């Protein structure tokens, strides 16, 4: 008699418990979502087979111009956002396979002591291009809602990054742009079951990476669209030597054209000195490559056409023969 009275009441309770369990289970884990636009750098089969003469690039003065974490004990020399941005940018440029990245701890000091970029400064830096960046904005916010049986919270980080690309030989900014990046993590709970929205430090990396990704392809295109250059190091009766070697993609038998620098004139509208395109004075062939590091590499060459004045090597530069 008792079983007949209570059995009908037990079944709905069992069904309700199972239903609640099925509803809660998918919500037990945090949901991470990163709003990130990656650079889609695609290459045709012909481009993949063609050797690339790598450009030398140095990254300097990546500063944090936002107000984030700049309290009483702020240490400018060890700003975490600056270090994150440099590491991410360095990694993405290295992945492209088109650059030799020059790391010099004294670049900022050299730049501070030299107001104008020049040929002599190019020799000191050992780079063709200089990247100067800054974190222009940083924001972190928490949003969410709560109701009777569930709650949802989100952490959102938004970052703005500005990049300037400088041609070291001319001192001109050839590319400048700002990218925005956002990263978000979401958490949900139902009837108190689920994950809590703790501080997520990884969002900083994700947001900075998203902002820089939007700029990397433009940096690559601006560098690669400009002619590759090298310079004469010495010329005497024994040998003619130019800068660059194996790590830049130079191989024995390569042919390069030699140009004499054009004269410099001042643009009356901007006040900036402009170098007129140089004229071709000869061609050289690579006989041998040597050197231990990208900064010490060299190539021994011979002239197959034309000649230069060995007493004024700084008047000439070497370019890839694109014909």
C-alpha cells in the first residue's frame, strides 16, 4: 500500500534531477574567446621557390604610453607590456623568414645620441630598417549579469599598438599605422556550479598579439617592396669585399648591380633632404661568402662589368639585379 502511494511521486523527482544535471554539465568550464585577426601571408609556388634576400631589421624604443600599471613604484626599465610587445613582434617577424633580426641593447642609447639617421648611424646599427613602436592604449574591464539560477561574467582586454618603420639610410618614416586588438574570457555558473572569473594575465598577451598581427603583413610588404641593398667594405689589389653573406641569402655565383649614389637635394615644401636615384656603374659576381654571424658576414666579389673608385667606397651601393 505504501509503495503505491509514494512511487508516483519519486519518478518526477528523478526526472527533475537528471534534467538539472544535463543543464549544468556544459556550463562547468570557462569559455575562452579571443578576438584576434591573424595576418594571412600566402605565397604562390613560384614565390616559395624563389630565394629571398633578407633585410636586416632592429626593434627599438617600444614604449608603453598608456597609463596601465604606472603607479608610485612603476619601473620604466622593466615595463611588462613593453617586453611582451617586443617578444611578440620579434616572433612574428622571425616566422616570416624574410628578416635578420638584430638585437642590440644599446640601440636606444645610439638613437638618443644621434638626432638624425645617416650612413654612419646605419653602420653603427647594422640594420636596414628600424622599428619604433608604442602601446598607445590599454584597457581591462569586467562585465556580467546575474539572475536567480545562473550568472555570467566576462573579462575583456583592449590594446592599441602603434608601429613606425624607419629607413635607416634616409631617416624617413616609410610606414606608420596603429592596430587594435581585443581578447576576452567568459565564465558561467548555474546554481553555484561552474568556474569563477579570476584575473587572467594571459589576456594581455592575446590582445597585444591580435593588435600586432594586423600590422606585421604591412611591415613585411613595405620592407620587401623596397630594393635590397648592400655596401662595399673594402677594395684593393687583393680583393673586393661587400657586406652580407649566407644568412642574408647570398650565394656563390650571384650577380648584383652596382650603383653610384645620387646627389641629395632639399625639398622646399617639407625641408627634408631627398636622395636622387643613383646611376648604374657596373655589375659584380660573388666568388665566396664568409663570416660567423649576420653582423660580421661578408662576400668576396669581382667586377664583371664597370668599376668604382676604391678611394670613395661610400659613394656606392649594391642592389639585387631584378632583370
